[in-house]
C-alpha cells in the first residue's frame, strides 16, 4: 500500500479492503488469545496476544478483563455497562429528560455507532486507564501506549506521518467499523435474551442471546468464524478454527437464533429493550409503547 502511493491513491484504497479483512482476522486471533484458546499454552497465548495487541491497538490485560466481564454478564439487565453496547429499556428511555434522550438517540445512530464509534472504541478509549484498574491492567495500558508511541513514531520517521496515515487510516477505520457491527449483531437482534439477575442463566444467554450469523465463506474467513457466537459464548475455550466443527457436531447448537447477512444489517434499526414484550424494538415502536402506557395509567 505504501508503494502504491506513487501509483494512485485509488489503488491504496482498493488494497485497504483486503488489508482491513486481515486486520479484522488478526483481532479475532488476539481475541482468542485473551481467552487462552488459540494456542495450547497459556504463556504462548499471552505472549502472542500482547504482540497482536500492538497491531490492533489494544492493551492485552485490559481488554481481556473487560471482555471476561462481558461474557459473565451478557444478557443480564442488572449488570449492563462493561464490554457491551449500551442498551436502555423502553421504560428507562421514557424516564429520561429530553437532552439525555437526544444523546442516546445520537449514540445509537448508525453513522455515529459505526463511524465515530469504531475510532473511539479502537483508538481512543483503550489509551485511558480505567479508574478502578488493578496494577497489572494499568501497566498493560501504559505499556501498550508507550510501545505504540515508539512503533508509530518510528514508522512516521521512516515513511512520513502523512504517508503513514494515508496507508493505515482506511484499513483501520474499515476494520473497526465492521468489527463494531459484528459485536453489535452478536447480541442485538429481534428475539435476543435479556433477563434480570434473578432469572438470568449463563447457558440461556449463550444459546438464546448470542446469534449464529451465517456469512459467505470468504467473510467467515476474514471474521474468524466469530459469527458462530453462540458456540463461543457457551464455551470460550473453543478456538475460532474449531467453532464450525463444534456447532456441526453438537445438537444443542442446532436450534439457536440464526441471522443472515441481511438480518444482521436490519438489526441496526433496533434500539431499546421492551421488558413486557421481551424483544428489542425501534424508537418508533418504543414511542407507541410509551403512549399506550401513558394512556393506560391513572390520571
């Protein structure tokens, strides 16, 4: 891509598409390393994960911790907020003042969620140490930031800062946008699973609240089979290269929520959880629910 700058920037942009695919696949390998599943050795997973963390701009220890919390709380209405996409219930949304409603609507707008959001999630947010972080997580964030500063600084000196941005920027933004969309549709679809802590089940959250996103073969390759998310959430020790086999050979996985690529794209319209209807709804549907509730309540 750097050499293509002397030919045509359109060629650079064309090359950024497969480059983004390989960057996304790299992130899946990094993700498997945080679960200790990609390689047989725990030490080897940690070593490889830290190196790949520099490629995908993510501190290994910090990301591993927040993602572990996500797995332990996915679908739990009382434990939202760590490692997931912010989702309000219809009642919570209805109780907000108009400014906070507007902010939530802006956040859930596809242009923000898949445009600004990926840049924030991949480049900005990981640079900060969480307020209550343990020392090893703090060291992971700071160490990654220092290593990235040295690596990127060296590349800018070698290639030029403008050239670095022109080459790295398109593939990074595209990979991040697709990654955020994948993370979104893995748990945000019509008949997904949300329960209060007392009724929440880890197995049900995995089998009913994690989708099986059926993708074309080439996309399965670049996404590291992460569309088989129901298998991954039930057993994080299954590496990406064994997810399809695990699905095919175990009957428990044959009756799970299944999405096509089109279903995954349409799921972006869903914004709020309707506790009474046990489903995700659009803003228009939520407005109708709130109007009916207001009409039914005593004056």
